[in-house]
C-alpha cells in the first residue's frame, strides 16, 4: 500500500489511521489496573472484581526478622488490629468491589497478599486491606486454616532462601459433568451480583540463594506451584499433594510467570526444602488463650 507523505513530511501510518477511526468514540480495552503498593504489586480484574494476580518479594528484612531492617518512612511497624477492610478508590466505581458485596455472602474476605507479609509499616499493612487485594474464600477450613498455613510456609522460606518471590492467582478450573464434558461453574456474590468466587487459588513461588561461597553472584533457583480448591481442606492433608507443574498454572490463568530459561534452571522447591505446613489453629487459640494452639507439620508421606 502506497502511503503519501502528509504536510510537513509526516507519513501517516495506515494501521494507526484505521485504529483511530474505528475507535473514534471509545476504546474498550482491556484496561489493566496495575496497582503498585508498598509491599506488593497487583493486577486487578475489573470483570471478576478481584485481583487477577498479586506479586510479592519476601526477605527476612521485609518481614522484620533481620537486624538489617531499614527504618520505615511511615515509622511504626504494621499492626493488624489497626487496619480495616476498605474499598479501593483507585478503581473506577463501576468496577470496584464494595464492602456490601461481601456482607452476609457466606465467604471470607480473603487476602491475596497476607497482612502478615506487610509488617514493614502500618501504611503497607493497611494497603493489604483494600478490596482490590481481596477475593471471596471459604472461611472455616480454608481461609482461616489451611490457606493460612500455606501463607505461613511461604514466610518460613525466608529462613532458607535469601529471596522469596510469590505469585498468588485466583483460578477458575473446569470440572467434569459425568457425561464426558467439562464446565467452569462459579458463584457470584454481591447486590447486584458482581464479585466472582474463584474455584481454586494458586501459590507460585520462586526462591533464590547463593549457589556456593565461591560463586555468590550465581544464584541457585528453586520454584514450585501449588493449586488448592476454594473449599474446606482437612488439616491432615499433605501440602505436597497440591503441587502442580508451573506450566499448568500459567495455562489456566493465561499468564507467563517465568521465562522458559528460568523454569529450566530452577530446581523443584520440594527437593530443596520441605513442602509441609504447620497446623496452627489461630482462631481456636484466640478463643482460648490459656490453651496453647497445637502445632504439627504435615508433609508428604
């Protein structure tokens, strides 16, 4: 196609011309709400009204477990009792998850980035309570129990690795109907129904530490992906049972989390550390402070 130069020797790009003409009165997107917070980054899904994914970088310092913790500009460390759930004003009102959507829904407001990962400052912790960091989760047996154990496992990785990178991803996975067909079926809560309830949640981790004293600049990488159903999970279920290939999470979510080179270089996380969770009934401990909560590790047989 011959394109004639315009006045001033500016050449019109025919593709841009077509785009600007067809989308003259509006460009539907998709628009990505990339949210950069003090302790995490998230991409908000306007249609489902919860994060498409969240990303964190944990270290001993970021968790306040190191003497090298920098002094926060906000001063005091985060205190969960001072934080409250709130709607995110950075999301347009039309697409914003609202507090009323969760009222009497039967689901917990489940953090994708846990408040306990953002103790570096009160402001950082407060940001984890935006509904743009929340998705509906089954309460007893999941959000308040097994999912909390998994979040604790992620934090404990900082004891063995210098850097821990975490992606948390809500998923909608197909299930067989008994007639040889698969369907994706999920609930939507709110009034009007706006907020989708994921069928599963994924935790994908990549860890890094020096490979040896002689080659400190060459990191040893380990990675793993775990997919858990949004349902009550008994405390005695092995955490390793939920491990899946990283590719399967990427395929289901439509995301590329790591390059093929990084995945090829990474060891299986369950071979470089224990893939187990510590059962701690935090809610039971709060109800009966005189009785210490039971602790036991659940690992692969």
